[in-house]
C-alpha cells in the first residue's frame, strides 16, 4: 500500500513540475502553483522537524522531502 501512495505522490510532483514548464489553462495552473508551494513548504518543514529528532543521511532526507508522511511511516516501520 505504501508503494501506491508513493506513486500517487510522484504523480502530484510530476503534474506540478509539468505545470511549471508548460502551464495548464488559466484556473487550473493557479491551483497547481499553489499546490506546489504548499507541498514544498510543508515537506521542507517536515524534513527540518524530523532531522532534529533523528539523524538522517542525504538519501533519507530526500526521500522524506519527496514523499512526506509516507516516508515517516516507512521510518517508523523500520
């Protein structure tokens, strides 16, 4: 189930970055700009908070930034 959630998160990132390169129609592009900004800020805050609690290497930080709480759930299972 975690792999499905990761795939869905990658789709969100991909659509947001595609919107940066080739913007969608008027109301939809604004929505994806907002989604990209919110996801980026929230995941950056999550990485900062988790990094204060436990030490993470670069790969784990990147994984945490991209997948957010899905990666936290993986860390808890390990």
